[in-house]
């Protein structure tokens, strides 16, 4: 993948996260979800885009080699945790800051 393609994917993801809500109902629903779940992160999508700005292609490749690459003998498991975005189960959604992500 070229650097331009990587940046294109990164920009596309950032644009998707920064899309406006389609209706007032979606916007208020998002805010009420934050209140209900006790997170109070009013601009979570914006914060995620700020984190995306710091990601480089080299870091992404290193992360792939470290955690996903099938021929890496040091990897035993990759554990993916799926957390609901709505309802009572969403209270377990982790609050990860950009600097905490490895």
C-alpha cells in the first residue's frame, strides 16, 4: 500500500467519524447515551479523529507485525473485545485516551 493510499484510508475514516448526524433525534440520542452510560464524552468522535492524526503508516505496520501477523511466533492469541454501543451492556465500553493506546 502506498503512502497516498494509507492517507486516503485515514482521511476517509476521519471524515466518517466527523459526519454530522442525519437528524436531531440521532444527535440527542448520542448525547443521552453518554449520559445514561456515565461517560460524558461529548465529543468522542472528534477526540478519536485527533488520535487518528498521530497514526503513521509505519506504526500501523509495526502494530500489524506485533499483534496480527500470522507468522509471528511470539503471538499466542489476539483477543478482540466487542462492546455494545447501546443499552446496559455499553456501560462496559472502555474509555481509552489516545496516549494510552499502544
